[in-house]
């Protein structure tokens, strides 16, 4: 069995109607003013979840996002025929967690950006479990789309989560584990369902991608 213990956990599940402008007002004090204007909605939410996380230069970070800020592209395309230079810059901006690390000048040892659909949670958790650094931040999220929703290319809601995983059980609030097995595979949680389980401290157990996965709380 491979396992790590949860020592920092924050989840952002804002109201569905929250806009980027509303998020900037709500979370403005958490970011440098120079960075705030160019951050995406997901970048703001991820920054809020990472606030207070004791990330160190020798730590690693796993970043999971299926749609990777497609809303920024949607906003830029919506600005035509008078295309907005600022929205264009935002649409090609670094990913949400990179915005946070750059804005806060936070060095880390390794960044693992992952995208996917069916097995995104399993792949991101397994990457965190196998990462050689003693401490790994596992973060993920999405931001609500507009017209891309009709093409299944965007999320129906905005959310973000961050948890710091270590090998130290003392003082941990929970545990994530993987045990290889030949059990019949079943559908694992989506990234959104995983975030909801984290927010509600709800345990998860399922078989997928070659083994048994568990999220447990203390």
C-alpha cells in the first residue's frame, strides 16, 4: 500500500453565479495588486486554497484540471470584433496554479500539471503518492464555462481545492491511500466530486486503474 497524510486542506466552492469580477473583490487582499488584474477565476480560487499552506522550495506540486481555464478563451472570443488585448493576454496566461506561484514568488522543486477526464483524480493522486519529495501539494479545480458548456468543453461550476500531503501521520486530518489489486474497476470520482468530498470530509473508496483507492478522515 502507498499512502500519504493530509496536513493542510482548503476548498473553494463559491456560489454558481460568482463572476470573475466578484471573485476579484472577494479575494483581492490575498494577492499582490500587480498580479490580481491578470489572474483568472480559477487562479484566484486556487490562490485562496493555497493561502497558509507552508510550501517550501523543496516541495512538489501536482495540479489537476480537466478544462484548464477555457473560460479565459471564451471571454477573449466574446470580445470580437473589437478584440480585447487584455483578454488575449489572459487567455494565454500561465495556468491557475502557476499564476499563484508566480504572483507570490513561491519556488517549488517540481510541478506536475495533469489534465484528463475519466481517471484524472486517480492519476493526480497516484502522482502525488509516488512523488519523491517528502511533502506534496495536491491542487485542482475548474472555472464555470459559458457557451463551451454546450460542447462539453467547460465545467458547469467553479471550484478549487488544495491539500498538503506528507508521510507523517502525527497531526494529520486525513489519509489518501492506494493498494494495487485485481478487483473489478468501477467509475472513480470526478474532480468536482472529489472536491465536494474534501469539503464535506466525506470518505471515498473505489476500485479503478489497477487498484483500490481510499480517502479517509480522522
